[in-house]
C-alpha cells in the first residue's frame, strides 16, 4: 500500500481534538508547513545508528523529560536544568554499564496529551478535557478548554527555542564531562543516601583523574565537552506531524522533522489506525508503548507493520506494565519477539503503570514501585534471552514534589508544597539522579553475575 504524509487521513483517528473552526486549523497547518524543520534527517539517522547499538546490547538508552511541556513554565533555566540532570544520569549509567548511553529527551515537542474521555466534569459543569498546551488551556473555563489551532504555532515556536538552547548546551562546553561529574559530586555530598552512592562517585572521579594523567582532555578529546542529545515526543496530533514531515533530498526518504524520534502511545497503537499508518512511512526511529493488554501476536503484527525489513535501530518497544504486572505480562511478549528474531530496543517506562491518587486528590507515583517495575523488566528480559536496553521516565530538573519517596523521602504531605505538573507526576531532579544510581546498582549486579557465569 502506498504511503504519503497525509495517508493517515484515510484511517480511523483516535484522540483528535474537536476544532470548532476546521478552516482555522487548515490555516495553522499550512503555516506550519512553511516553517523550517526542527531537526534534520542526518541527525535522525545518527540516532538510528546509536539505537542499533542498543539493540545489539552494546549501548543503553536514557529517555526522559516532562510528562507535558507547558507554555507557562518555559524558561532557559528549566531547559538547562532538565538537560543537566539527564547528563548526570547518563554519566552514572555509562560508568555502571561500561557502555555508551544514548541521551534522548522528552522535550521540544511534548505538548499534546491523550485523554481517557473527551469531556471533563467538575461540580456538574462539563467541558472538553485538557489535551495539552498545543491544543487547549489547563484552566477549566469554556474559553480555555476550546481547542485553538494557533496553539500549534506557539508549540512549534517554543520547540524551536528549546532546540536552539539544547544545541547550544550540547556543543558549547556546558556538557563538559568534568562539569557534569562535579554536579553529581555536589548531589552525593548533600544526599541522605551519601554512603550508598559515594563509592560509585569516587570511582568516576578516579577514572577522570586517570584520563587526565594520560593526557586525555579537552584539547586531545573534544568529545569530552560535547554530547549527542536527541529529542522525542508522542506523535499524537497528526495534522501537526504531517505539516512537519519533509522529504530528505539526499536519500529521498520521508522524515518527521518535529523530533529525532516519535512514539505511538498505548491509546493510539491500533494496527489499522491513523497513527500506525503515519509512523510506518517516516524513516525516524519509532517508539511503541506496550501496556499490560498487549498480546504477543498483536505486538508482532505492529513490529512487522512499522519495521518490515527488520532493521536494527528502527523500533523501540517501551513497556509500561505496572509493578504488579511486569513479571506476569512481559515474559510472553519478550519470548515472542525473541523467537521471531525481531530486532528491537526494549525500554521500560516504569512511570505510567504506577500512578495512584492520594486521599487529598493528588496524582502521584511511589519511587520504590517505579524502581520495582524497572527491576522486574530487567529480570524478565534477561531470563528470556533479551537485552533490557533502556529506561523512559517522566522527570524534571526542577525541585518539584510530585512523586513520593526517593533518598529525600518526599511524603504525601509534601506534595502540596511544589506540585506543578500539567499532567502526570514527575520525578524531581534529586529523585531522577537517585533513580540513576539505583539503576546503576542493578546494571552492575547483572554484569557481575554474567561475568561469574562466563568464568
């Protein structure tokens, strides 16, 4: 079947906002179609090559960022802080795994959100559900909740600004490895888990000192102060994605230029649906969220639709089972994919399946349950002969209080003090780095066990 950037329009579309003025939407999409690409085909191809290394077990994927970006909270400092924490996490994971870490942000485009219902009712008043800042406003008012096509233009503009900042931070010296490690040392020094993490931090310090003594520094190894940093978001709002889909003049292939990688969500992964139709034709890496209702045959059909030539680096399977389900539901999926010889990256989203609501009405996630799902993910995949290649987390570089637990033991009573999310609860900067250290312990444990078995 032939494909074009708009062939998705012939399919059933889930999660599409209901715009009161379709002509206004068409005008906004036409304007976006004339805007410059946010990312370039060569960058997406570089990410595919790095993800192929993950698929082969030779690298690890770290994907993280906001549940939903917002217009109100956008700032240079916010982008910088999220970038910084992801770099800190990557250094810890690189040392623990003894492998490169692919750094992929949920950033510069994560503005649209799926909802379980089209309408939201509060005190007897029903209004359209909030679908992210690129669609409507979080404020529960008739005007705010009306989908507005001009918000797509604003989302693009903010994404462009964010991309400019990320490129500057990644290549302008801010990402220097020694800087990143010093930030981590400062965290460990002040952390209640100091004794648990200080050995790893000190060993990284020793490795950097050894490199310096051998003459490996900024002058001899410029890569120590620059990083590859890629962007991703859920390809939910298909008119927006279509407008930013461009043909690469060198290869002749189509690419989504809204991000280096996009993913299909749990609610929109129907094999005959519009989102799968759109994703199958672009050459970017594609993610697929896999929840507890996913069946092995359905997963294999999706893999074949999205990656018919079985190319490594094309497809990332992002499992989101919940701590109570991962050891029961994941084995059959892993077994089916492994037996079929499909080349994929297995990554764990341990956040979405572990959301709960407190008595005070706040949505939150418990740090230990998040970690428990991650550990179950690793155990299951190793048992099935597959490689647990990545983690996908919702986090921020800010000092919010949205998830409970972690080294600083955020409690339910603390949630009200700094609860700022526009959608789901995020790990704060300290919890995210704490998570990296805990994952590193699991990676080191597995590496030690495998080395022992090999001996």
